[in-house]
C-alpha cells in the first residue's frame, strides 16, 4: 500500500447565491420552500 496516490485537497472552489424564489407563492403545498440559483466556480 506504499504506492497509493492520495486525492488532492479541493482548492479555489467558490459558490455564489444568485437568486431565490419563494415557492409558496407559486404552489400551495410548497409553502416555506425556496428555489435557489447558485453559480459554482471550480
């Protein structure tokens, strides 16, 4: 097991919240839930 390669750590990943939409206004059974749009930069 000496030749096992390790996975490198995650670097430079950012996640930005772009918008949210309250689904309770659109669909009655979805009260309190949100639809979120995010941009992930890798």
